[in-house]
């Protein structure tokens, strides 16, 4: 059996994809902002925007953690 590595052990790609999906959801809902406001659902837009913002923070955190691990592993030999 072939040696198989985990797909994404550091989470960078996973968080990046999730962040992009929040942004896509925001952009897709933007044309319907008037209808959302009429039905008291404008919070959907803000939820998407918050998800995108938190995703950017999470992506940066995961990226920095990955880089620190790579530097630590390189220093250990």
C-alpha cells in the first residue's frame, strides 16, 4: 500500500477556501440587500462579511503557525 500523507495538516488551505466561500456568499447576496432588509434578513449580509473577516484572521493565524513549524523543523535538522 502506498504511503499517503494527510491532505491539509496545517489548515491553511481549508481556512482559505472557507474564507473565499463567505466572500462569495456576501457578493451573491448583495444584489438582494433591499429584499433582505424588507424581510428583516439584512443580518445575512453582515454574517457573511463577519465570516469573511474572521476567515482572513484565521487564515493569517494558520499561515503564521505553518511558517513557524517549518522554521522549527528546519532548525532541528
